[in-house]
């Protein structure tokens, strides 16, 4: 689609905030339009990066599980980690990536809880490795708030 | 939009038997207090041969909301603190009979010629920040210092022992996440485990907790006087440091950790709170409540996202925090918990 979606989204943001909202007489409606315009602004970035973020997270969680397989004693968890580590994203649709992301994140929660309870020689390293991933993932998903100054 | 004016006028006439010719005008839904629909209006009537006029606020239960709260608890908080001199609007009528406005509501005094600062603004109070900040933290200290039984704040609340406060709040908000999460939440789950492994040291006593005391939830006038502390819908009995930590949460005013909420310096803020409350801030307990509050924030934003996604409401005020505020609190918690994990393993 041309003009590019992010360009259109940012244009809509400006129009809604600067032209439409000030001309609404109903106070609550004006506030709602302001909120909607900010969400459209955020969607401009998200449209471009959403698949990339999810594909990167899924690949990183699988890599982490591949490393953890060697460190975990629990046979059942070990088997599920090994299986998940072999997976791949069959589709780049956001809905498909989200579904896979949710399954991987659920396993990550279990792995992290397991690492926290463990005092084995690799537990500290594994816990640190998981936190590195979670911090990186949270920063990667950071949303830009529009500058209203 | 439904015409509420004649229905509100009929209700006010019912509640004010000495009044005649009751009329309501200027009914306008206003932003703020996202757990209930909030309307500004003006009532006029005749009483004792005189024409009377009073600007009012009406807060009605919503079809769906950011958080589910009991309106009688909120109303009672206004009733408890208004006579103490704390800047709180006068509560007037609480109504649970659905025949008047289809849903329960309450009516209170409208504080005119004031504004609320935006929590999503780096400088929400501009040149008034110092003056407002000093009042903000002193008022919070006064809330903590007030005896919940003497003020009547606790009259419709279940009693709780000091050592149980943290667990009750954590259980409550974990349940919200359990019920409402739309996707797995690794950071929230890690926070819950940390909070349970590291309970806070005992608090000296149980106090009134506002529950949402922050930038944006009070009104100030052009001179920088705080005129109304609002949005008591999450108030409860608990640890006063819960309010301190929420007021200083990094979400407000874009993570100005050294100038919480875009007001005054953190050290001065805490000094004023200690002075007004007569209590000391235990840093270990405060840390627990800081982490708890970021988790509580996540629970609220997750819950509001569920309301929107389920179709219970199409109000964007429910969708926006589920995007933006979830993002901020996830990052805040991830960094904080990662550091605590490193410390614990060192």
C-alpha cells in the first residue's frame, strides 16, 4: 500500500489531534480522539516491526531452550525444551507468530521458575541468561510516545 | 447520547425534599476516573424562598471498566476524609437503586476552576511543580497518619492484621492476572514469585491506603493549591508504603525516578511524607511495594485490555494502557528483577 502505512498513520495522528479533537465540543469525545490518535501513532511503528519482533523473540527463546537442555536435570522439562528448541515459525502472520510466541513464553516461565528453585552449578548462569533475554525483549517492544511539545 | 438531565433532576428532587423546581443543566461526560463514568453538571432549585445553584459531579458504574471496584467504598472514603480538612470533595448521595440511572452512582461536590495534570507529560505541573509537590506528599502523609477507625474510613471494610496486608494485595492482583491475561506474562510471573519469596518486613500498623494516589488524580488551581484528591475507587486498609511507592512509580511523568510524578525531588518528597505521617520509610519494605506496584499496574493494564478485547467495552481508555502502560511496567520490572536476581546469586 502506498503511501506507506506508517506515513499514513502518523498523518492521521496529526489530523486527529490537531484538527479534529479541538473542534469537538463533547469533552469526553475529545479525550477519546486524543487517545485514539496516540494509539494510531504507536501503530505506525508497530506495523513495520511487529513480525520482526515476534520472529526474533521466538528464535531467541528456542536458542535459549537449546542451551538449557544441556543444563536441566528434570527429564520431562528437558524433553519439552528439546522439542521447542527444534521448532520454527511456519508463517509470518502476526496471529501465527503470536500463537507460537505464547507457547514459547509459557515454557520460558516454567524454565525460569525451575532455575530460580535450583541451586545446581548452572542455575545462576541460566537465570542470568533468561533475564538477559527478558530485558532485551522488553526493550525491543518499547513503544514510542508521541512528542506533544 | 442519552439525556440524563431530567433523570438526574428527578433523583435530586427525590433526595432533597425541601427543594422545588429542581433542574439540571450542562451534563457533560468528562475524562478521568476510568473505573466509572464521570459527569459534570449543574443543579438549580428553589428552597426556602431562595434560588440555589450547585455544580456537581456524578460518578456512575460503567458497563465495563479499567478496574472493578465497589462504589460504596469509594463514597465512604470521601465521607471519611472530607471532614478532616484534607482537600476532598464533599460526598452527597450514594444510590444503588437502578431505577434512577440504570446503574448505581454517587453524587458529590464539583470543585470548579481546577485542572488535573497528565501522568503522560514530563512536566505536568510546569512552574507550580515544587509547590504542588510539597502539598502532594504532605497530604499523602496525612492520609497515612489518620486513624481509619476514627475517621470512619474502615467502617465498611474487612479488618486485616498488619502482617497480612502484603499477601492480601498480592493474592488479589495475581488473581486478576490469572483471570484476565491475554498472553503469557513471564515478567509478571517472575515478579509474583519474587514477591512471595521476599515478603516485606512487618509494618507497624494498618492505615488507610488511597490505592491510586498519583499524578493526574488530584485537582489543583491556578495558584498551585491542591483542591481535591480524587479517584479513591481502589482504597483499602493496608501498608501506607503501598501509596508511597505508587505515587513514586516510574510510570508517571515518564520515569523520572529522582523526581517522582514530575514534582519534587524524591528525597524531599519522602522527608515531607515522613514528617506528615509520623512514620519512617523502611527501604526494604518500600522496595517490596515498589515492585508490587509495578505488578499491580500490569494487572490493571492487562485487565483493561481484556475488557476491550472481549468486546465488553470499546472505550479507547481501556485499550491504551494495555499497550503503553504494560510496555513501561514490563520494562521497569524486567530491569529491576534482573538486578535483584544478579544480587541474590552473587
